[in-house]
C-alpha cells in the first residue's frame, strides 16, 4: 500500500509540476508580448494565457525536446531540474520587467 501511495504521489506531483511550468511560461509570454511587441505599433493582437498555453503545446508537438539520452537522472539532477523549472519563469518575468521599465 505504501508503494502505491508513493507512486500515486509522484504522479500527482509530476502532473502539477508540468501544469505549473506550462501556465507560468504562458504567463511570462503574455507580459513579454505586451511589454515588447505591442508597443512596436504593428497592429498585432494581444493574447491571453490560455492562447499562449495552446501555442506552447502546439509548438512542443512540432519541436520535440528529446536529446537522445536515455539514462536515468540522479536525485541531485532531478532536484536541480525541479528548481530550474520553478525559478526560471519568475526570473524571466523579473528581468523582462526590469528591461521594460528602462525602455
């Protein structure tokens, strides 16, 4: 029973991590689009988070992210990857805000 709960917990955590990554990147893209593309005056439409999620999912189907390696990740590599996908959208939004404030 303990093994089943561990596997189920890992599955739920993975689903939540993927959901967070997809939505947070789309959130950053909404702001980047509004900060850097719309001010150019090219009469382009604005996009919502759900539209950016759809664009990202479509692009991930077109461009696979497989690097050819089939080895298992160590626990340290998994933790580093988890921290990276958690912090990256926040840092990207912060740097974009700093740049848009200076322009």
